[in-house]
């Protein structure tokens, strides 16, 4: 990792508080003197934000699982090329709200696209780039649902609005991904107050 910044992804299902924690963790890292870029998926570059609108607006059945996987991979390719790689090359720390593991959990675990195919798309689009560390925020299903329902975002999007069975598959898939790549993942309980969760996330960056 010499001469290169650090790449950190926050992952988890709906309502676990990722966006709040990305902001808080970025502030904590800046306070320690790091130059931090906050970004998100789908999005994080002009082209990827345009694809985000295609992905999150419209009817639930607007795209097939395969088309959805391709669109997420295309958005990620632009995000990596235009935002993430240039920042890492400049020695900056990149903190992203979601990355590849969201595709593996949502399009893979919950929608049935194979892991091999998703990794192949990631190789084509993004050169197989992986985070140095992936922080998985977890909540019990009923608490995640309660938070997702009460947050102010003008209604759920195409994917966030899917049923509880879909989100249970997403959560199970994230847990499996984390246990299968324990050196890259750290699992952090999101149930405590925001400051406690931020402190746990910061501690989970040890070694970077
Ligand atoms: P968010 O802004 O609430 O995180 O919305 C993004 C939605 O897109 C969320 O429901 C998760 C979903 N998603 C995927 O299905 N696959 C992906 O690869 C990514 C990045 C997000």
C-alpha cells in the first residue's frame, strides 16, 4: 500500500445508518490529519450519478436482475476511474457508502446473479479493485426495518422498497461475505448511539 491512499467501504442493509457514519468517520479521520474523500454508490462521479437515477427511480420491475447487475457495474467502473483511483493515487483516503459487496449481497445473494458473474463484471469494469477494509454495519432485522421506515428520504427507492424476505436475504448474504473474507471485513454492531458506533468503526480501521 506504499505511496497510495487507503480505500474503505461501509456496507450493510437499509436503515443501518451508513450515510451518517460515513460523515462521522470521515470527520474523525480528518481530525487525525488524513485527507479524506467521502463518496457513495451507486454514484460518486457524474456518470455514475446519472446511472443511479436509472437504478433507483421507476417501477420495481424496471430492470431484470442481469440488467441491474450490469448497470451497477457500469456505475462502479465510472466511479472507480474518475473518483476513487485518482484519489488513491494522490495518497488520499477514500470512504465510500457501499461498493462491490452491495452487488454481491443484493444482485447476488438476494436476486440470484452468480458471484462468478458479478466478479467478472467487476474485473471488466473496475480492474477488480477491492477496499483495503470493508466495514459491515449490522442490526437486528426488526430494528433495521423500523429505522428504514422512519428516516426522512421521501419514500423508499426501487430496491430499498422491496419486501422483508428480500432484505433478509441481503443481510444473510452480507454476513456470509464477511465470514468468507475475514481479513478484509470487520463487522460492527450498529445498535448503539451514533458516537459509540463511530468509535467502533474507527477502532476497526486499526492496521491501516
Ligand atoms: P442507498 O443510497 O440507500 O444506499 O441506496 C442504494 C440502493 O441500491 C440500496 O437499496 C442498495 C442498492 N444497491 C444494490 O442493489 N447494489 C449495489 O451494488 C449498490 C451499490 C447498491
